């Protein structure tokens, strides 16, 4: 009988230790800022950077399960307003009427800028001209410039075929509203489904002018993005009417930081969780030094530049 109680005591101690280990590791069924399940929606143009953020977040917090859906921006906002997701990543903030809808459900969304992205213009490597002005871009988008030789005499007389990631994408919306102010009427324009398809198609069609997010071509340490760079040429954009190598800039971080590249836009995380949960934890992570370093590595500009402390020892 004594041995039975002794064995039972050992078993209880083992179960207590096992339960304690589970407690300290986290309950996978409990929704906290570092555990549980969350479905979010992300503008597809920001897929590379958000995939990297989520991958590291899940690696650090093993009981976090984040299901990210990468969609055109209008669908992202639609899911949030229909309460299908509680957090989104997009290139604009909520409009007043959208905030009103969410506030009416007692959600009170929080909006945080996490980065500055840029819209990159890409062409086939054989393209003779790699400089373009904002004035010329507006003329192309409004249908006033329709052939390549109108940009430069060195270019062929072929029509300029505009290519976008999606007809309803945030890139199209930005160009139509912020650049063309409603005068977007290019007849020779078409759209794919995703940024990657725009890059692949432009790489094999010399008559195409493609528009993609810099996050798809900015990370030179990524083997996939490096292969993209070999397939296409990135165009330099100038605010001056007469573009030259001295006044034209590519959509790289240094030129975003100095506001020299003119086609830039903000990236926001919009969180409508009713209480702090896994989505809130992800926002905090992306805004942290570690999360901002991932953005820095991706090729776009973090909202808060990660800093290093360097101790300089004086010479004795």
C-alpha cells in the first residue's frame, strides 16, 4: 500500500511539472498578444515584407497562428468593415465614414504607420531610356503619350503598354487620385493578379511599362528578388520636366528618406481588435526595433529607423 501511494505521489508531481511547463510555454488555445489564432488581410503589394514579419513572429512565439490573406486593397478594407478580419495592412488610413462604421460596433480602430513604400516603374532590360519625369508619367496615364518614341527618339515607335498588379489595387488608386487627380484614362492599360506576375510579364515584353511595389524588388539579399533585378530594369523618376541622371532617382531607401523619389506612399497597420489579442501583438512586434529592421532589410523605409549604439573609446 505504501508503494502505491508513493507511485501515486510521483505521478502527481510529474503531472504538476508537466502542467507547469505547458503553462509557462503558453496555452495554444488562449488568445493573447503572443498566442492564439488571428486572421488578417494584407494589401498584396506588401506581401514580401509582411511574410517576413509573420514568419519571424511565429518562430519566436510558437503558439501564434496568423493566417494572412493577401488581396487587392479594396477587398482588404471590405473584409475589415464586414468584420471578417480585425486587422489589415494597407496604403491608406481609414476614411471618416469607415471609422464611423467600426466605432458603431465599439471597435475603435487604432492606425499605425509602419513604413514608407514606393511605386517602382519597371521596363524590359532592352529599353534604351531609363529616365522619366512625373510630367511624362501623367501624360502616359492620361493618354497624351502613347508610344515609346514620344519619350525618347532612341526608343521604338511601339505603343506603350501599361501593366498593373490589379485593376483595383492600391497602386492604381494612388496613381489615379494622387498623381492624375482623376485624369486617369490610359486606353492601353491592363492588369494581372499580383506584383510578381507584372515583373515576370515585363521581363519578357519590351513594350511594357510596369508598376509594382518597391517591396517586391528592393531586397537585394533575397535570392528571389535578386533574380527579378536581373530580368527587368528599374526606371529613375524626376520631378523636373527634363529628367537627367543628376535629378532622377530610383525607389531606393536613401531617396525615400530624403523625399527625393516622388512616388512614395505610407504603409499602415489598422487594428480593430475589441481587446488586446494576437493581432495587437503582431502590430507591436512590427513597430518594435526587431520588426522595423525586417522592413529595413526588405528595401522599403521603416517608419522608425532602427538605431545602433556605438561606444567610442577615447585614445589614452
